[in-house]
C-alpha cells in the first residue's frame, strides 16, 4: 500500500516490557530506527517521556500519523492502555490523548498482536490476501485478525485471541508457546532450538510434540475464521522447520479438506515487523476512512 499523502512518513512505535523501538516509515521501508531500554520499574510519567523521546528521535518533521503497539489490553477508540506487562505503573494510561496533545498528529494505539497482523498485511507476507490470521508464538500466544482487508479487533481489542481458549486442561498458550518447553521439559525454547539445529534427537522429539499442539490450534483457527493465510511470528516461529511436519499432519486431519487445501501458512521474514505493524495502524484507519467515503455504485442503489 503506497502512501498517497504528499509523500509524508508514518512513525511506528513498539513498546515492550524491557525496551522501546521506534521507526520512521517512508516509501514502505524503515528509513530510521531507534531502540532503547525502558525504565519499566519507574513512574508512568517517566515511561511516557521515554515514548515521546523515541518518537522525536525518528521524526523528520513531515509525519502523517503515529501508531503504537503495546503488550496489553487497549481501549482502541480512546487509546487507553491498561496493565502493561512488566511496566507496573502503566495501569490506565491515556496514551492517545497524551501523544496527540504533544505532537498534534493522529495517534493510533493497539495491542502488539493486532499490530503484528496489520504489519503482515501492509508490509509482509499477507500483502496479497484479504483474510489473514497473524499468530505469534513466543513467551505466550497472541493472535490478530484481518477480515475483508481490514483489521478486526472486536469490542475490546481482544478478538482472535485463541491462545486463551481451553485445551487439554490448560490453554493453547500453555502448549503452543515457550511455556511448554519450560514447564514440561525444563528447557528454554532457545536452548532447545540450538540443540535441534545440531540434530539432538530429544530436542527434535519435543518439537514434534509441540507441532502437534500447534496443528490443533490451527485447526481451531480454521474452524473459527477460515482464513486464506496464517502468518507465524514470535521467537518460537524460527523453529518452524522442526515442528512443521507434525503440525501439518494434525492439520490434515481437519474435517473440511477443501479448507485445508485452500489456505496457506507462512513465517514472517520481515525483521522490523513490530514497528512496521504499529505504523500500519495508521494505514488501516486511513484506508477505512477512504472506503467510507466511496460512493455506492449506481447498480446498488435501491429503486
């Protein structure tokens, strides 16, 4: 999606529990990138100041809007952030209002899973698809939805969060994230990945079991959303070659074979997807506004 706003740029911000990254997006690329640690244990105002600084560090003075992704629930309409992971002082932060007042620019705030799928749609593997699920496999499981080319968040921003669905006495998140390796086998995903690369038989067996669980999660996604493509992200997704086979075997048992044959799974390969996804919040809102202003075709006008 090319920008058509007099060659203006967009700023994307990825706020994590330990660091903050900001990027100036120009001509569909990250033209400037800034990253620093976050004072996670400090006051709300201290962290807000660090967000402002991160935006100022990449701004070129010709910015159309700002998008911010956070690891927390968000009131998307009002841009209020609640209970941010690993930042205790951020329990109810009116982030949109604060930043719009400061920068005099439109600001869009959403959770990191929704930003991921928006980034996939506008800058990544989902460019040519209308219905997409972005599935993040990391320390937890996050998911975001693009339905009919538009980000769908639901009433409270949590639409698509299939990781919290009950599964085998726990949740899908328990079995389909790094938690599974830690709790069940006492090993980190990173350590297991390194062993698998060396051909360690036990590591390969664990990834095969993990793949079966991911396959069951994807079966659930197919039933609920019937997407054209599922794009995997998160730290565990880099181990995809080691759990792909067992995952696919479980997917192949899905009752509706025509659905299995039509959809695609890809792994995100765009390194700056977090800041790109945050910036994509602006594009998604901008395109939604344009669609609302398109006149109805004469053939659809009731007589």
